[in-house]
C-alpha cells in the first residue's frame, strides 16, 4: 500500500527538477498527480514519465503568478480526480540577472517575487478551500537554505522571496492548524538541477557554493522529492509550521543556534 493511496496531489513547477522527481515519487506511492508548469513540452514529458511508470497524472499549463491560472489549476484537480489533498507549491525562478541590491533591476526583483512568493500565496488562496472540501490535507512550500544563510553568490531577489515563503508558511500553519491542514516549508540546499546550474554558470561560482557544504556535493532532485513525500504523507502528521532543511549540512555549519 502506497503512502499516498487515494490522495490527489497538485505539484507546481512539475516540468523538471524537484517538481518532476516529486511527481514520479508521489505517483509511485499511489497519488493521482496534477502536474502544473508553464513549459508545455517539459510538462508533457513529466506526465509521460509518470504514466510510463504506471502512475496517473494530468498536465495543467499555468503561470502560478496569475490568479486566474492558479484558480484554474485547483479546479482542474477537483474536476479530474474529485478532490485535492496535497498542494506542493514548488514553482520558482532564479533569474540570471539577480545580483546584489545595487545591480538587480526592479524588473528582476518584481518577476522573482511574483513567481516565488506571490505564486505560493495564490496557490494557497485557491488551494486551501479545496483542502477544506477534502477534510484537510498537506501544503508544502518550496523555500531555500538561502532564506536562512544568505547566498555567497549574490541573488538578493531570490533570497528575499524565499524568506517570504518561510514567513507565509508559518502564518498559514497557525491559522489553519485546527482545520486539519498542515503547512510546511521544504528548504533544499544547493542542488544539481538545471535551475541552479544555469545560475552557477562557471566552475568558480559552483565551487564558491559547494565549498560551504559539509557533505561536499550538490543535492539531487530525487532526494528533495523523498523529503516532500514525507511532508505530503501521514508520516508527518504532527508537523506543521516547520522549515524542513534538506541541505547537506550547510546550515548546521554556518548558523548559530537560536
């Protein structure tokens, strides 16, 4: 019996990286997956991979920063599978022109905030009523270790957006705890995904990030998917409002205990 048997899971940013790995992991554990992304070919590849492995999935093209798209993706989940039990707000961007406060443009700041922070807000705005209709469920919001540490390679908009995700996660967890709705943040460390590798586009940038990781390597999308699966399932039934750090030890090495 799978840990998500009978559950319906909506995953944004499902076209690659953590999202695709989570779609595969969730489906393997019995969930019907609503895979959401703005990249139609990548999304189609994710759904095809899920179905090839024997799972169930549908593709929904959506810009998570657009309220109509966010509302429609939740409606698609209920229309296709009857309910929504797990909401994984995972979509995000890491803009190549994101730098320090002096050099980062307002346009890069605004677009990063729209997707990484507003996208989580809109997912919850329309997803929480669906979770209520299902009798409760689990929300997972993808944050990042940089919200806690700051980045050695400047990316001020990304870092600030992920700090917003952590704050939003904590507040929603408190507000909805008595409704059987759990809200947790998944904070990955540096990952060997297309998103980060495009940003760390030189060997020097890669090593500047990697030198801080006690385990000495980048994480894998599949490792984050396993952590997300734990948060999605009843295995984490007494967890809400937490920041689940899966980071190769980077924050343990550089954060002073509170």
